[in-house]
């Protein structure tokens, strides 16, 4: 297989907005062509692909190519940094995208570009819109101003309402191969190639998660402990204990991801308002600090749910391995390190029981999207794993 192209078409003038896009050569060509030909430009796009495929990176590169004149490195750098006045980008820190945020984007979409060629509205996590929020976007997507371009990002076009899908041009990204992701991780981080390959496999080719696993021994240990804990479930008596362990591991993972960012944001706010490190916070600043802490708490809630969803994704991969073994295949396991335990499960269970568990994992992921309590959802899932029957 041909190695993915890291920078398929650098500008002659130096900087390329596409240099951070990895392994999506065909998608880059399509967007380069659109950005360079105003006559055939589509004003509403949907970029789809699995988590870690680079949807957001590609969307920002496209925005830079649309806003900046060719060779204008300063403008390109501003767009890629998210600071250009003609770029509006939304990535929700909550569980869903609020109607308020969607309306704010729609309002900005009707402003003419102030400096660049286009005004670009990038909405990451577009799959997190409710139906009411989606309806806020419909007219803006159907009749955008001549020099406004919408770019939505989601795992699949099926995650959006048909009325949204009918108003956008969809661009589907390819999934990289495990070996390609491992090679990229080694190049980026200098990680041991064996650990990089294992991490790419365990992350199911999600580049960001693979990089984290390759560079964080604690994250690798928590993943391994969680999967082995679920494999030890033998009866309903184990369910409460293991569910608690899973939630605890996901909570620790979320805290590890968020703690450093929270502290940086707090320090930045205090520095901006002139509070010296270690000094007491004046009453006039406390409301701003409280608002920041509220935002961080909402982000932590989403981070925990995302962490539990990653656990469920890992469980899907593990029981997918069991099905593969039950049908006589063992050369393509995601969790090779657990092969002996997985073979024991494959022998003890019928394929139908394994498929029942996989269906229940998928249902649990959907339930979590509807704000079901994570511990209760996991306990229900583990009852199915222990008994082979749905609760």
C-alpha cells in the first residue's frame, strides 16, 4: 500500500494549510479544487469519518485555503490558530450543541468577510445537535450569503437529520491502516515501534487516541485493567464492583486529560485581569472565575461520558475478537495480548451470546447519549455479559 501523503500540495510560497492533514490525499484534492474555483464552489459541506480520521484538521485547512489569499502566510496562520476574524469555529464542550450557540453561528454567517475571501463557519461535533438545534441551521445552510461557507464535521452523515444532509455536499474520509498510524506516531513522538503498533491497534486507528496510548503508560494500564476486569465477570455478584471500577477508571482518565488544561485556563484568566500568581482573587474577578469553573465542570461531564464511550468502544473491539475466534479466524485480532482469555470465552459462549453482548454494548452507547446514568448503564450491560440475557 502506498504510504499516506503528509503534505500533498504545498504552496510555492512556503506555508501550506494542508500540512497537518495526514492520509487524506483524495479529500485534500477535492477541497483544494473547490477553494480554487469560486464558480463551482459549494457553500455547505459535511466532512465525515471515524473518530481520529482528521475531520477537524481538514476542516480548518479548508477554512485557511478559503479565507487567505494564496501565499498570505500570516492569514493562513491566523485561521489555523483559530484567531482570524472571518473564521467562526464551534466545538461544544458540553454533551450537546445548544440552540444558543447554533443561533450565534447563524447570525455570524450573514456578516460579509472583513479581511479574507470568504467567511467560514466550522461546526465540529455536528452530530451533537438535537432536532430543534438542527432546524436552526436549515435556512442558513440552504441559502447562505454568497461569500459564506459552512463546514460541518460528524462521524457519519447518518448522524444528521435528512433535512441537513440534503443541503450539504458530503466528503467521506478514509480510515488509515494500523501500520500507517503506528508509523506516524513513531515519527511524531519517538515512541517505541512495538508500543506504537499496539497503541494504533488498540485505538482502532484513531490517531489522537493512539498517540495518547503510546505516550501515556497510565492510559495503557487503565485500558488493560478495564478489559481484564470485564473478562472476570462471572455472575451478577461481580456486576456492581466491576461497573464501579470502570467508572472510576474513566473518571481518572478524564481528570488526567482535563486537569492540566483547567489550570492553564485559570492562570490565563487571572493573568489577563492582572492577578499575580498566588495572590488572593478580588471580589470583582470572582464572577469571571466562577463562570470559567462552571464551563470546566460542563466539559468534565462530557469528558467523563466520552471516556466511558471509549471503554465501550474497547469492549466492542474485544467481543468482536471473540466472534472472529468463534468463526475460526485469529489472524486479525485487535487485542492480541488477551488472546488466551478471548479463546476461553469463544469456547464457552455460543456466537449468538456474543452477538447479544455486542448488541447490548451498542444500546448502552446510545443510552449514554440520552444522559442515562453511566453506572446504571454499565451495570445493565454487565448483567448481559454475565448471563447472556438482556435485562
